[in-house]
């Protein structure tokens, strides 16, 4: 077979020599076109970057000298150049046998031919030197094959990647990222398992600027050096490699010796087919000469359809491809597109008649134990083999397989248990019941929303800073702190306790500044109005303190006063914390109520509420001295100013944003449950004539004339100017316990005793946007922060949950609610089972004040 291939190559080259001998005899028709063709072919071999090949200079120079001598003479079909070319081609043919013998071991070497190279170089450097002649150069338009010096760079042995690394010292890590070895002194392992150490040239190569300068120096010297990152060494490109790169960039074949248009060799012509002799004298089967039964059935069916008129002869002959009427064919859109994959193939399989096909489960892929070179930990010891023999095959770690180690893959024999395992798998597939179950391939993590980290949502309260100690007698229990309120400037804080006292604190130091006994004040007022207190039980009830259930600080910075709900009364207190400028405004606000000028005009309100000015002992006095003189440098009112007596117990009081109006809620008062009071005029109003359920809470809108009134299960929104109900919010809660409006006025939160906190988007719907159920027991209070995107909820479980509640100005974005912190600073009272009863935020800082049943703030 090798001799046949060599003879074919010799025959191919002889044909090429014959064509080249005939080529000089043909005269050129147009010398200009041939010169253009020759220049185009030469451009394929010339470098675009100005690189001159080493075999171009000498050949071009000598050819130009010959052309200069032949100027003015016509070429007669033969010359010395053609005879030299024939001799060179004969030498190539004679050396072909030597190349075939020594191709694998000896690299090829060629003799330098200075004459031919100089001639070719002169032709390239002086393209117009022969234009003065008649047709001397034009007749020599045949393309000469590569010379011996050119073939020196072209006909080199192409070595594979394995042959380039004969010693096996190259890096063999494959596609492993190199940055894995940045911390080591080596960059991989060779084929022998040895480490490939990092070279010192990489460390001494300098930075990128030094490397760029070194590259320019190498290019100036004619060197092209690239970095082999895999083996960590610099590689200088050979002229052969540069030639291949240049040809690829020029769009030519990479190898110059490649023949793009080889002669066709008809190896299998079919003229003399080979006959094996096995079936040479075999007779033709009888079925070749008899008509086919299948064709007979098909012909019979076609004739039957033709007899019934279902098909026509045109259809049978192929002239018509559809037997439907033409009107139906015209109705169809010829440009109608059909889907290749409908997506309902599974439904079609399910609706198909017959038993449903269920694909068998795939066998598990082999593990490390099935390898012919398993790791050492998988190879069993003699003790393991004895234990495995006593066990059942199903109980063994690898079944019937015993891991073994072989020197190579050729030594691995046939698996002795292959037939048994295949038979057992067939039994399993035959006996096991199958059922097709549709499962949704959904990643569970994709269902969980991606929340930002709590550290990115700071600031928010995360640790206890100050604790306010409430004074009490040693023999008595600690009073339960029912409510807290912070001043608008954040400097002071007020608390109301179960002992009937309202205490004023300094926020940063925790110092108690003042305290007022409102329970005693209410009891004295009751005695003055001759309430029935004659019985012993009533006397004990009179001695019992009335707790302060609700407390609110005036939101206006210039008005330093409080409102507190104690029993059936709402008491207005002057805090005495005003400065020189704010003291006059506060005194002007409270002057009408303090002097007794009451202006309740409506008869309904006169029956529901009564304004009483507090004077004398226990009331507000002008501070001319005493312990309270240090609170203010000027004469201001300090203490209870007036008292508003209602028909039922007051549960909640809230201020309007401007600080003049406040609302009080008495759940048992019926239609007079909600009352709106104006402090500057000493007037009260009853907005509702009928009671729609038992009102629990009320709150003003921060910027619009809206009033939110919460019953046990609903929240109604009323427009005070239009005197109409705007919206009714369905909370889904059993008993609403707290209510607060966002500073923007578009969102509302509601807390309930059934552990829920409901978020309403007032622009979105009357149903809850979010329902948060994080607490374990009843929820007592929930509040928004006035400046930061924070929200808090307090519960009887003793925990306070802090939420990040970002509300965006973009109406297309939903609010972002994320729990960020759980504060557990209070203890649950064992007797009452109450936890944290009230929370409020600092107006300017991300701080929170919490009041608990354990008597701590």
C-alpha cells in the first residue's frame, strides 16, 4: 500500500512537469493582465507588514539582471531559466524517495540557491525595470514553483502537540484556571507527576511597561517573542510560524505547500469492480421475479378508491396532490406558518389510546469504585472482603462489584457479573409499578424573594442605650407603663403609668424632671360633682389609682403641652419645657382653656363633653420659685391646665399635625364615641350622629382633612370638609388594637390582638397590601418613624420587631418591607401576661422608646 501511494505521487508530479513544460510555449495575449495576476499571486506570499523573507533577496536580484540583458529580444519559447527549472524539478523527483524513507526521523535540509533567489528579489524590488522593452518580460508570465530556499521554510515537518514535548516536561493540567496556582511556587504538573516550577523570568520581567519596551526591542532585532502562560516561559516564533500567521491574516491557506486544486484521482472508478468471490456464483432469488404482495394490496386499494370516486386518475398520475374541492383550497392561506414543536406533545401522549409509555429510569452513573484505577480509600482490605462475603449483595457498599486496581486499561477483563446485573435490572423494570407524575421543575430559591442584607439597611435600633427607672414604693409592685410620647425636638419624653402619674424625662440622661398625679386630680373632680361613693366597695374603688391609658405630645414644636386620657377625662398639661419664644405661643394656646372661657356651642357636644379649668392646688400655676423654676427662665404654665370630662372611659387621644385639634375616643359612649376638640378656642364637636360599631381608635391624616376611625374589624376614612365617608378598609382582623398613618399619608398600618399587623396601601385597594404575622401573642402597638423608613410593632410576647419600610415616590413600585431586628428587652408579667404595651420613635434619630408591663422604659 505504501508503494502504491509513492507511485501515485510520482505520477502526479510527472503530470505537473509536463504541464509546466508546455506552459512556456504559449504566448501571452495581454501582458498587462498577466503581470497583474502575477503581482496578485506574489502578494499572497509577500508580508503586509513589510517583512522581507530570507529567500527573496538573492533570487530577485539575479532575475532582474537577466531581464536587463534580454531587453529588446523576443522570447522564442526556451531559455536558460526554463532548463534550470527542469533540472530543479528533476532533483525534487529524485529526492522524493529519500524524503519518504527519512520523513519520520531526519528533518529536511536544502542547498542554498543564490542565483534563483536573487533573480526573484530583483523582480519584486524593480517592477518597472523591463517596461522599456518590447515583450521580453511579458512572455515569461508562467508562475515558477517555490524554489529550494523557499521550500526550506515551507516543507517542514508539522509536529503534533505530543511530539513537541518529547520529554514530557510540559504542563499537563489541561483547562484548569492558572489563577488557582497564584499562591504556589509551581503552575502545574508534567506527565510524570512532577511540579512545573515558576520561572524566574516572570518575576524579573518587570511591569507591563518594561515588557512592552522589551517587545519593541525584540521586534527591532527581527525577533518575535510571545509568553507561554501555561509553561511560564517566553517562546520565540520561528520564520515558519510567522509565515503561517501572516498567511492566515491574509486570508490564504496556512500551509504554502497546500494544493487547493489537486488533480482528481479516481480510486474507485467502478469500471472493474472488485468481486469478493463469496456470492459470485449465487443465483438470483425467486422473489426478484414474482410480483410483490404489498404492491398488490396497494394497487387493490387504489382501484377501490378510484371506483368509489375518492381519487381521480390525475391524482394517481401525480398531476393533482389534493382531492379536496378548489373552494376549500382557496380558503387556506398559502403563507400560513406551522409550528414544528407545539409544546403539547405530552398531552397528546396522555390522550393516546392504549397503555401509556413511561420511559424507564436511567441507571446510576458509575462512581470512583468502578474505575480501573480507583483511589486507595476505595480498595478493600482482606478484612473488608471477609465481611462482604458474609453480607448479602444488596447490603454491600458496591453490590457485587469488588474494586480492583489495574496497571492499564488493556489489562481490564470482562465483568463477571454483567449478565446477572442486567437480568436483575430487567426484573426490576418488569415488576416495579410505574406512574407518570407531573412535577414542576422550579428552583425553591427562585420562589423566595431576594432581600438585601440588614447591614445595608442601617440605621435602625439594634441595642439598648438608656433605661428610665420609674420611682415606686418598696412595698408596692412596679407600676405598669401604659404609654410613652416624645417631644417634637427629641429632648424630652413623657410616660403614663398605671399609678395615674405622668412623668417627664430627659432623653439623653434618663433624669426624671417632673411628675403629675392625674389620678388624684380626677378623683377630686369626681368628689366635687357628688358622685356616689358611699358604699365600702365604692370607697375601695376611689382609693384605687386610675391609670393613664393614652398620652400624646403636641406635634407642633412651638406648643409645649400634652394630652392624657385618664378614666373618663382628657387632661391637657403644660410641660414647662418651652423657651423664651415658645413660652408665649404655648401660653396663648392654653389661655382660653386655663381662664375657663369655654365655647362649646353645639347641643350634642355639650351633652357629650364638659370643659373644666384646673386651678388651685394640683393645677397649673405660675412658677415663681421652687423646684420647677429651673425648667424655664420665664414665668410659664406647668402642670394640668384643663380637664375634659366625657360620659365614658377614654381609650385613645391623638393630635392633628398642626397642633391645635385633637381627637378623643370613648368606645362605650355610642354616637359620642369620637369627639374632636379645638384647644385654642376651647370648643368640641361631635362629628357622628350614629354609631357604626364600637369605635376603638382614631387618627388624623398628616396633610389632608381626613379622619381615620377604627372599629373592631374595619377602618373608615372620613372627609371632614365634605362630611362624608371616603373609604372603608377591610382588615380581616378580629380586634384592632393600634393604628398609625405613614408620614406620606398614602399608607396605613393596623395592629390587632390576633397577632397580625396589616399594611394598607390607600391608593391601591381597600384590602390589605401585606399581612405580617411575626409575633407569638397579641400585638399592642405599632408606629411609623417620622423621618427614617422604619416601622415597629410591640406585642405581649415581650419582643419589639423593627422593620425597614421604604415607600417610593414612584407609584409603579411597591413598598419594601423587610424585618431587620428583634429587640427583647422587656419581661412578660406573669400575673397579667402583658409584655410591651407602647412604642414610639424619636422624631429626629433612629431611636425607639418602649414601655412594658414590667415597669421599665
